[in-house]
């Protein structure tokens, strides 16, 4: 079995450690843990890992967040996979910091990366792992907030949460979405 794992984020060093790049951070951890290297490919940096007989194609779109659907569409077609065989990892300001929420489908919730994926696929029926980054920003400052680095308090917990998210990715491919949701969704 093969799975497409898409971590959302923005390319460039100025975005590397920001809340909006949590998808990239989770995939970077997975690649490092499994001694895989990302190569530049069409619309994305791509790496492949194998775990328990499953192949996970890790994709970090190079299209910037607002055009993430371009990479998703290309890689789903290229790998001949269905949206159900894909997991999108994204930040979510509607969830408290560190909350993980895995869903079978759902709305974009104002997230431009998810909006573009939904627009590209023509529906919102694809699994996603939402990583709560909190909402500690003043009205009108949402963009500044998601494009800022995690606070010192958050950074103290961040590595553990990235590892837990990576475990959820592997679980998605090995035991399935339903059991993964039961195991990893936090309150």
C-alpha cells in the first residue's frame, strides 16, 4: 500500500519555524527518523519512507500555502492514489496549542491551503491532521500570528507534539483512519 502525506507550509528560511509550517516540520522529522532525503520535484520537495510494508510519499509543496492544491493534484494523479489514501497535515488556529484532530473530511475552516486543495479536488472528502496552534492574536493579526514562531513555552513541548503527529501519520497508513482517530484525537 502507498500513501501520500502532504505537510502544508511555505518554502523559504523566513517561514521555516513558523506555526503555519507545522506540516513541513512533521514531515522533516519523519524523513530524518527514517533516513530519507527530500528531493526537489514537481511542485514539491518529495521523500519516500517505508514502514511495516507501507510506502509513505512525503510531499512538502513548493507552491506556497495558498496554492497547495496544485501539488496535491499533481501527486495524487502521478501516484494514481485516491484522496482517501492521502493525509494532509496543517496548522489550525481554532484548536488550542498541541491539540491534534484527525478527520476523514471537513471544511477548510478559513485555511487558505485547505481551501485550495478543496477547490482542486472539487470536494472536502480527504483525511487531514489538524495541529492546534492556538489563537493568541489580536483581531486582524491572524496572518502575523500564523507566520510567527512558536513561543518559548510552546517550543518546550513542540518536539514531543511533532513526534506524536508523526506517529499518527504512520498509524494512518498501518492501522487505518478510524483507529488512528480513536487513538490520537485529543480533547
